[in-house]
């Protein structure tokens, strides 16, 4: 990130992730709390955590050899 995007060394508040759309608000709350808890174990203060979810619709994902995600059995439930 520093090399390619020129993010300053002091800016350690970065986490990039996209996920399928469909999780409930409760699931997202649990995710935020778990992330902050686990980052805290690495010495990251809770106030330094910023989480932004990107949730493109499943039809905008090409996975497993170029298949549309809506047409693939993921092996897990997205709507939790």
C-alpha cells in the first residue's frame, strides 16, 4: 500500500475488503465488533479502526472460473 498507493507510514488505519451483499445489520455489527477486538489484540486502539464495507451485488462478481456469483453454490449462506 505504501509503495503502490503512496499511503504514509503513519496511516495504519487501512483494511480493504469487499463482500457479497445480503448480510443483516446484526451480522455487520458483529463483524465490526470482532474486527476491532482482534485488531486490539495487535495493539490497534479501537478509536483508530475505520471500517467501510463495499457490497457490490452478486451479479457483479465473476468467480470460480468466470461464473456469475448468483449462479454458483458458494457452500455457505450469505443472508445471515
